[in-house]
C-alpha cells in the first residue's frame, strides 16, 4: 500500500464519515491517471481550453538586473489568469468519471473559485463555492465572475470569515452530500490524496519548463508558496536533479518578526489543519493565529502543503520569505521593465530575487514561476501605489 505521508507530514485527519470518500477518490484517481481516454481528454482541455503549453519567456531586462539568465514560466497567460485552472480541469474530469454530479469548492481571493466555476460551467455541473464573507467584500469582482459562470457563492460568516473558514464549510458540505458531490480543493493541502493529486495535475508546469529549456541547464527554480501548488507544480520535475536549486518564497507581510505575515514554513509549528499534518501558524493552544497577513490574498493562508513541510525537513528546497514591500518592488519592476503585470503572489518570488543577490544559480539559467497575472490586483494596487 502507498504511504499517505510525505516524510512525517500529511495523512488523513478527518471525521470517520469521510474516510470512505477519500478511499474512493484515491482508488478512482489511481485508476484514471493511467487511463488513456482520461489523459487524452485532460490534455485536450489543457491545450484548447486553458491555453497550454504556456510560453517560457527569456526576460532580458530582469536578467540584466539580476545578473543571471532568467526565464518566466508564463502561467499568467492561462485561461482565468493563473495556474489554478490546471487543477480544476483535472478534478472536474475526475468527478465526471466518478459519476459525481455536483461540485463544491472553497476560495480565498477568488481565483480558485473562478477557475472551479469555469470548469464546472464547461462540464455542465452545478457548483457551490464557499467564501469567507470578508473575502466576498474584498473580492467583489471575482464573486461576480463566479456568479456569471453559474456558480452559487455562499458567504461564510463563521470564524475570521476568510479562507480557512471557507474550507471548513466546504468540508461540512462534502460530508453531508458525499454521495453525489466532489470537493475540488485548490492547493496541495488537505487530507491525502489531495496533496499528491493536485501536485500531479500541476506538475505539467515543470515538465513543460524542462522541455522548453532544451539543453540549457536549469540552475535555479523559484516560486511563491501559499498552499504551495504552483511551487510543487514547477518543482516536481526538478526534485531529482541535484544541479537545480529550488527556492520557495513565502509571504513575510510586514516582516516575519511582527506576527503579521503568512510565512508558515519559516515560522509555523507542526500541527494539524484541514485534515493533514504540516506546519501551521498556531498559538500554543493549537488555535490558528488571527493576524496572518499578506498584501496578496492568495498567500494569506495559515497552513502549507505537507510535501513542502517534508521538503523543508530534507532541505531539498530552500524556503525564504519576501515582505509586502519586496513583493511590491517585484510587482512594479516587472511591470515597468518587462511590460508584464504579475499577480501580487508571484511578485514575491521576483521581489525576493531582486533584493537578495546571495541566492543565484551556480550554473545555467533561473526560472521563475509566474503563477498568475495582476489584473485581479489592480484595484488593491491602485490604493497602495501612488503613480
Ligand atoms: C492561488 C494563487 C497562489 C497561491 O497558491 P499556491 O497553491 O501556493 O500556488 C499563487 N499565485 C496565484 C496567482 C494564485 O492565484
């Protein structure tokens, strides 16, 4: 039997009633991942609906500023604006093959909700998206997008009324309707097999990158880490290649010594959140810290995927954190010098490399995962950056 753990992290810390559903999900996934028809359908959707392969762009101005050859993996050019669609298309197809007729999902900033609503609309499946009430107000445009694509958005008023509470509600819905409902988790978090399945659906990012680099050796891969799905997606292909350094950039918010940050791997302690054992930003009684913060809503999560926790322990990936200020520097730099407005999340990886010259590829090129585009951040950015 396969392990449900990554080192000492992961597992299935869920109510008894979900154990059957997770077992069924795991069995279907194991079977379908090898199924030619399923793979063909997914490949076709990724190509003609989502827009894969995404370009690997040699950013010459950024390269000059950094002092080494740097490429951007352009996940920002995908349909709905970020890497999230790679996973929602995979899971919605999986749901259909499992004869589940209804989709539930959670969303924080709204990007995963939008990618889920799109995939469900495409398949003609009803879709309910749970979203913290605070987030529905902060991200009103994404709520409108989801509704326009036929999803029902249910505001969550428990707890801090943000992402972690939305996940709790989505899990509750799933427990109640498990016979006909599939829960589409948006990152490499949650109980097994989600961390592995979401990583597999996102690993197309790294596979394409390696193919596109051709004979250029890859000395460094950098990605931002919220739950960790775009990072796992690009890292997976390179983990067995010791010549490639891997850098995961968390959100340091106002600074990791202030408490107002989302640097879970750097500052968290081992605990259980949303069905898995990993690092968690919690107080000494195991309660989630209330002041988790990042300028980017997509990184503002008090947990992190268990595979990242394990890669931190084994030191195969180096984890660092960029402050809001460093991220905004990356955001402005790429806009001004490459004509590409990155998502505030991805800006953490760019800003970190721009301000910390110690980390660089020993030989070969650097690839930064540009996980999404900044269009969704325009309103927020225009309030904090005066032009
Ligand atoms: C959601 C999101 C993230 C954070 O999620 P991960 O699972 O860590 O990838 C990063 N970038 C963008 C553009 C996002 O929408």
